């Protein structure tokens, strides 16, 4: 693991990314897509990370996320 690789949990915590889970739900697979910006050049980039998903699982999670985004409003209370 290089010096540039770090666990995603603290990064998401810094951004205050919430997730709603019931008492009977547990996250078992994750696909993280993050926009990043180089602080020196200002150039944007994209980082994708996962917890051991094969390409079919990655594709499936991405398609499922697209479906959710198409059927639910991306705005939540207080965003408007």
C-alpha cells in the first residue's frame, strides 16, 4: 500500500457523508466514486474504489445507483 492510499472511512467522515440503515441492515459491498481536485493545479479528477468487488458487481452497483438517482429526487430537506 503506497503512502497515497488510505482507508475511505475517515475521508467520508470528514465530508459528513450519511447513510441510513435499519437495525437489521449491514453494508456488505461498497463502490465509492469520488471527485477529487489537485490542490496545486486545481485540476479535477475521479477516484473509484471498492472492497473487492469483481467487475460484474461493480457494474451492478453502478446501474442500481443510476436507477435510484432517476427515481428519487437528489435534493433532500434543507438543500433547496
